[in-house]
């Protein structure tokens, strides 16, 4: 079985694929200081509840945009599952070109989304990921990654608004029925929700104008369904896009060789 780890700025997602389908998907808050043993206590408890055996894991892949978390996640795979994880990097075989100035700067999550989106929907595409940041990534007709847009995530905007303006409260995210708010909270909710919908529509229109043709828009991330309610621009919602990207990347690249005795010698030096 394959274990995939998607480490984002807010949450880390662990999932297990049995070759046919996902048989477990779990989330934990991102904390770069959390040790491999702490991960193991939490994750193996969930394995037990699901009826999974850790001995069944024979391959692992990690995609992370939090470099500080990588050490402990790699140790988790080595110490508790005895596998050397594949790390999602630009240098791997992605099956497509990365046509940007500095491929190494592109976040692994963006390349993973591009890989899975092209596999499922074909290009050309715009992939919108509603995470800590809201990213728009453009996939060419042949599947090549050709760049995109990075904007502040909706939760970051809400927090910034609350902290920077003394009289504005912290609000939840929801779709207001009216654009014109008649008190402070509805006005803020309208600005956040319809403001983001306007950003989505405006950026997609500008991307398509610059690209020179219509692109199918695929959205992922926890807020994708809510924001898709307010616009017809988003054609598909795919919550497992990044996980499927990790799975496809693991299928394309040979697993790293795990040598437990050699690792012990290196760590003792």
C-alpha cells in the first residue's frame, strides 16, 4: 500500500491508497516542531481504528511546502514504516515540462495539482487551490505547467482585516444573500465572499485573455464548494486533487532505496 503525506501551511493530510481507492484520509494541524514519534502515536491510532496494519505500507511519498516539517515526516516513514519516502521535487519525472523561469521555486502542491488535473481533465486548464494562499495554476494543452498566480488565502484576509482594524470583529466565512450589507458583520462577509468571487472571475478572465483561448477551471481545497456556489466560472470541484497528484508521482518514479543499517551508521557518526 502507498502512504501519501501532503504537508501544507495549515494542515498535514495523511492518506493510504490500496491500488484501487483511498482507504483512509486524516488531517492534523501543521506544526514543524511535532516529532516523528508524536505523528506515529496519532497516525497509528487511526490505523487501528480503520483496521489498517502499518506493515502493509511498502511505499510513501511526501509533498510539502513547509521545509521545516520534512525532517520529522521523513523520520516517521523510516522509523515507523521502514520505507524511504519519495519527496516531491521539481527534479523528478513529472511527465510534463515545467515551463517557468525557476522550476525549483514552484511549490510541490502546485505541480501535484497540475499533474492530477491534466491526468483527469486534460488541458488547457486553470487549477484553483483554496488553501492558506489561493493559487491559480495554468496547465497547457500538452500538460506542461506554465505558471500562475498566488493571492492571499481567504482566512488570511479575514484575520488581517480583524487585526488591522480595531473595531472590526473576526467573522466566519459564508455566502451572504445580499451584496449590500446593512450592518458591520454582513458588510464584512459580503466583502470577503463576493470580493473573492470577483477575484476568481477577474483573474480567470485575464488568464484566459493572456493565454488566448478558453481554459477549463478546476477547483480544490476546503473552501472550493462554498466559493463555487457564487460563480459559474468553476467547472469542476476535485477535493482529492493533491493526493492524487502524489499517487501519480509515486507511480511515475521508482521508490528510493531504504537501507536501515546504513541509515543507522550515518546517524551514529
